[in-house]
C-alpha cells in the first residue's frame, strides 16, 4: 500500500516539477526536474575564490557553482568524434540496463535520475522503453549532494505521487562508488525521519567499472561522451545547489538554467545520435540482458580497493584525490589540478581525448598494468583546494 504522507507533507504544499522549455532544453515529457529555479541568483564564483571559501570557513561545494567550462572548437570537435565512435556502444548499454530494470523492477518503473550526470541517461532509458516496448515511463531528476544526502522534499513528492517501490534511481557511471554509498545512507536516514518507506537505494547505471552496483549496462570502462561536457549536454542545467538561505525545509534543492548557452547546446544531438542506433543493437541487447539475468552481479567493490591501493602506492594518502574511470579522469583534466594520469597498458582509442587533454595541460600519462579501469586521474596532492572530501568540504592540502 502507498504510504500516507504526514499532514504537513500533503502533496498540495509540495512544489511541482519544472519542465522544458521553461526550465531545461529537454522536451517537457522527457524529464520533470524536482528542483527550484535559481537562474536569476548569482551563484558562480571564480575557482580560486570558491575554493578559498571552501577551505577557510568549511563552506560546502554545493553552496556555490563553478564557472561553466566553455569548450574550445577543438574540444567540441573531440566530443563530436567521441560521440560518433561510441554511440552504438552507449545504445547497447542503454538497452541492456533498461531491459534489466524492466525485467527486475516491474513493468512500469519510475525513473529518477541523479542530477545532473544521470539525467541524459534517464532520458535515453525512457526513449528505449518507448521505442522497444511502447511504454511511457515517468522520469524525474533529483539532487543528491555529497555529505548532505538526497533532497528529502523530492522524495516526499515522489512518495505522494508514485509508489516508492516503483522508483529506480539512475546515474551515468560509477567511479569508486561514493554516490552509491551516499544514496544508501541518505535513503535510510530519510525513511527513519519521515516514516515513508519502500524506496530501493540501488542505482542503475550505464557503466559500472568500479563493480559497485547490480544493475548496469556494462562493466567496461569506456567513454560516455556526456562526461566530456557540463550543462551543454545536460539540458543546459547547472550542478545542483544547496544553501540554507535559498533552500528551505519544504523546498527542492536549486539549480540554474543556462539559457544563454543555447547556441552551444548539444543535449539533443547526444540523445539523437544514441537513439539512432537503438534498432541496430536490439539483438545484441537481448543477448546481453539474458546473459546478465543469469550472471552473478553482486558488487565486488573492486574499484574502491584499487583506489585505496593507488592512493597509498603513490604517496597520496587520500582516496578523494584519486578519480577512477574515463569519465572522472576527463573531469580532472578539465576542472582540477591534475598531477598525473594512469592509463591501462593497451587501452587505445578510448583514451585519445585523455591523451590530448593531458598533452595540452602538460600532465604525464603513465602506462600501468593491473588496473580495473581504463585510466585513473590523480589530483595534485599539493593543490587540494578544489578536492572535496566525503563530507563535501575541502580536503586540507598536503
């Protein structure tokens, strides 16, 4: 039976989801954002100033936004090439994870993506279900913040409008599994405080190279091109913001809609390129989903173990400065102070853009054996201002 919300949690007082084109460049039916629109609030701060605030007063990374990285023409071309090269592989992973969810989580799952990296994946899963099965799955995006948990107002909204047991949380990929752990702890805390139960904290992802989840499209570590860009591949939506003066106890977490970046928006291109390959991969998806249904998919946490080993081996002594996997390594090169890149020996074409970015930034790439990931980005242990720890606050510099 559906849990009854407490009197002050009646659906009538809960905010309504935001939808495109008023908020995001996605079609209104593709995603409802359980967020509040902070587009008119100045939240961006220069990296140094932002990190200084995180360092000095223990400000949280989710209280401000970094200035959005604007890709050069060369980097934009690299994204286009990466998308072209990997569209079929992504389509296979989208199909496989969607079929697994439909088979194991009931015929009418409610997709709830973790904003913002999970949102393009949730939209693609929705497209697959519609194209292959004629299903019109509800899809929402919610905010989860490291160290602060998931948006409790969004969970109350979901419980008031859907059966929590139908909710399937969706993300893009796993790194070392920090968000997997964060979500499980956050759902448990929410159920205890709200009296609402039934949510399954398991995350469905496209790629699980870290071996942290049971529901995935692949465990291969390959580039998902949406990891290369920021808002311009995620419906022009910023990272989510949680600040006490902007977000009250009954408000959704906030985010901005960057309408001014419309000309650089490739969100629709990304969806179209992957969806165009759905038909051709259908047979492979059926085979892969059948194989997975019979396989032992228990999380191995192999990635977390590798990260701990690398952290000690390289004298870093802090897992937060070790960013495993192609997606996370790309982000280190774009947004942080990289120290070096570890690349699995023989990992070829998938790492072309990594090698290009590393060369541009003068970062050495070290070929190594025995890596469960294609590559690992190491943040400079002497420049840790931008490295946020498990609680979302800055790690103190070495």
